[in-house]
C-alpha cells in the first residue's frame, strides 16, 4: 500500500499490483469473449485488468453486500418487521470518455457471478436527462450532461422506490444514436440484489430544493469514481469521435450524422471544440469536485488501464 506521511488523506492508496493481490482466491469468471463484449469504444480492457482490478473489487463489494444485508436485518428486527429485500446500490461517476460505462458493465458481470447475489441490474442516468425539446426550450442544449439538464425529481423518485423494495420500477431510456430520450420506452428494475447506477454527476450535491433536500448519492451504499488526467480524457474523447465518425455517425438516423464526412483535420477541430466548450467545462465545474466523495477511486494512466486504486477508510 502506498502511503504519504506528509499528506493526510481519508484514502488508502494501492498500486494496481498491490490491489490485485487482494483478489485472494476469487475465481476468474470471465473469458476473452466476455471481455470483448464488455469493452467500450477505444477502451483497453483485458483479462489481466479484470483479474487485477475488477475481481478484487467484486470481492470487496461481495463482502459489503453481506454486511449491509445484516444491518438491514438488524434494523428490521429492532422495528419488529419481517426482513425485506433491499437492493444494494453502487454509484459510478466520472467524465465523458473516461470509461465509466465499461467499468459499470464489467462490474455488473463479475458481481452477477457471485452465488450470493446473482441478479445485478444496471441503469444509466442518461435516461433521466430532459428530452431535447425541453432542453431547447430552456436553453440548455449546450449544457446537456450538466446537473440542470437532468430530471432530478424523477431520478430521486426512482431511487427512493428501489430502496423501498418496490417491484417493477420503471426508468426512462436514452438513445445515443438519436441523442434523445426514447418516448414511451422504459426499462424495468424488479428487485435486484444489486443495482449499479452510472452517470456523470451521480455524486454531485449542489443546492437541494427546499422541498427535496435529498441527493442522488444519499441512496448509494457504495460509490466509485473513474479518474484520469484531463489531458488523457480529452485525447480519448477525440479518439472516440474518430471511431464514431466511421461507425455510428454514418447511420442516417444519428443526431451526429453531419459529422460523418468530416476529414481528419475537421474532425480533430470539431471534437476538440465540443470537448472544450461542453465536456471539459462540465468536468471541471461539476464532476471533478465530487471525486473526493467517492468510496473508491479508480485512477487510469495514459494507456486507459487502471494504475492506482484509492479506497476510503471506514
């Protein structure tokens, strides 16, 4: 474990190698086909990283889930109620293009292969963005992904219902192709053992409304922040833009189809402009300030692989 005698911190810091030793006897439950299926655009995921980073993390969370269930049982016993099944909620935050979606999918798969909690659901907060028509009306299209672009009340109600043990809780669905909410489309969450909630601003607090002084992270049992140098994230964003230019942007239904015929110079200029004007500003103003609220920070190097893990002290 890395220690620094001069900088007090609420975190214990591990190199990737040190963290990997904490896997103990946790079996490898993924294969190369799984890794290929779970890997996001331009994300350097490998079986070695799954073994070194995600298996120890799944072991830790498995222990946390068991301890949490005991606490719920103790509370129910105190209140004289029959024990209820309450999902364990994991929040995953981080910048656009940092790889948090891949992190969420890998974590979902590794956790679901523990026999204690086979039902693990994943919801992204993209579905709780206001529709483009609403964002246009409010002048927020240039702030899409900023906290004010989300239907916060709907997201809070969704999480409250999940934590109340309700069945068949519906969440709206977002299309990255059309860059908008899919009307009359929902995904249903039905009493999972674990729910992973992934999004840009899930650890943000800001100013709560007087009527609802509650934050998204209040419903989390554990939170993760996927971190990297801003310069690296910018480069990954531009690389992803190039990949999308050759794939999704070529679909006539894509909101960004106008970018499909850009040459390389134009593509770099356009991607850099979007990054600087929207995503970098959101990162500095709203996302990075929440990093120290996370229970665990996965720190990536220039190669997109996790090089350091920071775990909060209890």
